[in-house]
């Protein structure tokens, strides 16, 4: 477990602040409108003299240019058949048991 710091970006008009651990392995940047953007430190395949790690925005992994803002402001749901609902529930439960990712509290 690392110490976590919370900082402000006074010089950046696009960001409000950042939360990050002492080892800088990730950053949660809050933009000017209050939306979160998670960056993970990843290994790079650098040329000599270049950094061997960089920060990857998880948002860049969303399909078709999706954005966190769109997810948070979107509307989800709709009608599905009982069979589709049961299949989705079974898939969710199976993934939850093996993912090792804690649920938000």
C-alpha cells in the first residue's frame, strides 16, 4: 500500500486536480468539469535515451472514441428478454468471482 496524495493543477485550465500514489504508478486526473480520467503507468519499448515508461489514459481503450464523460452522462438499460437477462447475470457473476477487482463502495 502506498501513500496517496491529492494535488491541484493551478497552471492547467483543463484540469482541477490529481490523486496519485507515491510511486506514481497511476493518476486519477479530474478535469475542469469534474469528470475523472484514469492514467496507468505502462512500460514502453523506447529508443535509447527515451523514457521506458509512460502514462496511458484508460479512456483511450474505450471503443469508438468513447469518453468517460459520455458514459457518466449516458442513459443505459432498456428491455431485454428473460433469457438475455439470465445469461447476462450468469456472465456477470462468473466474472465477478474471478476478476479480483473490488467493487466501488
